C-alpha cells in the first residue's frame, strides 16, 4: 500500500466515512475507508448480522444502441446473449491471449448494458471496450456520477424488507430490480462479494449521502455496521473469490483461475476464445488452489513462494488471517499436477519453510448466500 | 517494525495517536520504558493503528539475549506482518504470555496490557540513541 498522493478522488460518501471515524487510505485512485471500528469486528458483523459498504470507487459503464448485448457478449467469456431483463452475469473479460483484462458484472437493463468494473481498471477497460465496439453501439463511462452501496449479511432481508417499496426476498442471486430503498430510487441487485446474502444498490451520487444516512439509521436496530475495505478483503478471501491484481490479471486465464464455469466455449465467438480453447486442449499448466498451513500460527502472504523439495512450483497470490476460520490461509497458483486437494507443499513464509496442504475453495462454507449448500 | 503498511503518513492519524512523554521510541515504532535496570518494550499506538487488528505475536523465550536494533520477534496482523526490533541490548527476563490468547491487548492498550517483553538492560546509555516523544511524533508525522 502506498501513501496518498493528494490526487485521489473522493466518493460522494467521503465525509460520512470521516465523520464515522474511518481510517481513510488511498485505494485504486480513491480515498476509501479501510476500517471503522476494526477489521475483525467488521468482518464478524457481516458474518453474524449485516454490514453496509461504500463501493463507489467501482466503475460503471453504460453500453447502448442496437446490438449492444451482442457487442458486450463478444467481449466476455461468459454468455450474455439470452440473459433476461435485469439479469446480472459475472464474467471475465479477456485479451486475445486469454489473459484476464478484468472481471466484471454485466446487467441487461432496458436502457442498455450496464457494466460494473474494478476501480483500478476503469481507464484500461474503457479504452479496451471502446476499441472493440462496432459502429452504432455507444459507450458511456458514468463512474463519476454513480455511487454503489452494498448491504451484506444474514440479517439483510430482515433489515431491508420493511424499507423497500416492493418485495425482494424472492429475487434469485444475480438478478436486479429498480426499486425504492428507504424512499430513494436505486438499481437493487442481489449480488455481493462476501459469501453472505445481500444486495448492491446503485444510485446517483446526488442521493447517495441521504441513502447512506437513512440506511445507517434504519439499520441501527438490526446491528448494521459500516464495513471497510480491510474486512471486505477477508470476507471475499474466505470465499475464495478472486481479487483482480492479486489472484487474476493479464497473465492468468479464467481456466487457470478456477473460473472455467464462466467460459462458454459453445457460445458465439468472443475475444480470447481461440487461446482458451487451445489451453483447454493442450492442458491447463497451473491452477489456483487454496493453501492450508499446518499449525495455526503461520500466515501465508502474497508473493510467498510455493515449493516441493526446494523446487518452486508457484506462489501465493492472496494470503491472510481468515477471521471466521481462526487461522492463516492462502490462495495461489501451483502446477496442475500438484493441484489436487491434500497435495503437500511448502510455503516459504519469510524464509521459513511452512508445510501446507492444497485445499478446495471456498474455505468458508457456512455463509448465508442463497443457493449455497450448507454443510 | 520496519515499513509498517508502507508507513502511511496521515496527519489525522498522527494527531490522534497517543505518544506518552515518559517513554522512549525507536524509528521502527517500538516504545521502551526504563524502570531501574529493566526495560519494558512494546509497540506504539501509531504502529498498532497502522497494522490493524493483530492476531499473533512471536516473542523470544525468557533468557534469550536481544541486541539493540536487531529483530527480536514478529507481529502478525490480519493483513500484514512486521518484524519487531529491540530498542536496547540485554537479556529477556519476562514475556507477556497473555498476548498468546489476547493479541488484541496490543491494539487496545499498546502501552499497558499490550507490553511484549521485559529486558535486563546491559547498558542504559543506549537509551540516549532513542527518540523522545516529540522526536517520534516528528518521525511518523514526516515533518
């Protein structure tokens, strides 16, 4: 993490975070709340009750015009044509090489295709998409006018149902609806990055502070807590969700990253298809796996080498203490032959050899996210 | 504790931090309190804030000798890990075993319950090489 340069943007909720006593840090060109009451307390609040996040640093694009759906479909590895109105689709967007430019969510809205991209990739994605759109399909970057507030946690419905102007409990995950939340118009999407039930609310910047205040006030009796980026990272990590820049980037393919379910080889041609077909056929050289150190006091960290008998077989891409599991865990790429669960590897943690086992993702399987099997 | 979180230097963090005047400090964010010939050592309020929630601390065993400026342990926060540097030379005569089950003491009370080791100091003159509270505040404030 580098220091602030002073050129960072502020989200529409910046003053709210400061007033709440948040520790503000530069992240992807924005000053964002790292934590409010403490990372562990915030992590638990989302696992046990419900949390509210400002994710307004994320980028939003609107693609419009005849053929917008097909044009976007060509840029995504997942199938977007045939999606229902207001459906959301998670997908990598790849280079010709099959490397991942970004991972995003595409919404099929009546007024166009709405893309939600990682903050750190906004400029790069905007260039890439515009270069690939056919004549007549228009690109708009509405990131600077759009705020994103997420509500996540098992108590989400209990909190939100009474403050909505329409029912939302029946919504499957990865669907959205235009609705009023606490009296304020929003695009309400049943999505998230925590493994818990939850909704993401897209609103205009102008109404975001008012919505934030109303939600915090109405949520008080439900234990609603503001959650910073630090807890957001441990929540997503426990679910084995890839973080762009850590676990996936332009040098990794969706097949290597365990995202084969988002690659639809049988749909119409898409950018990266040829390379991904070839990789699928010739063999995927490495795979993203979970790593569980032996003993409960070693914490793998990003960049730690993975070894078998002094031969490096990969490296840790995300590593942290996992609060809900009470131990240090890692994610990382290993040669495919060594990617089977229970394969024993060594993690070089700051020069110390820590024995570890390859394990399946997600690490955490008790989340309230609908559709997830509880063990 | 070198390079804590890239040593983000936020004025609000610096102004809000607690830096007791009676302690001495290292540039690596340890504090030391001299009590006769013994020194109590921990990390500063600024450091715990930069690290975030602390989950494990690895400390030397009693009887081990630590040397001024050298690593005596490590501290693991949820998201980051950092070395601990001995502010003075001497023998470790006590360690705070409560930190095994309650590492959060370091976050909550860095100067009291969060102490880490007690050292029988070889040469109290070494204290002169350390920063006083104002010097430490200037150091983390980046003035």
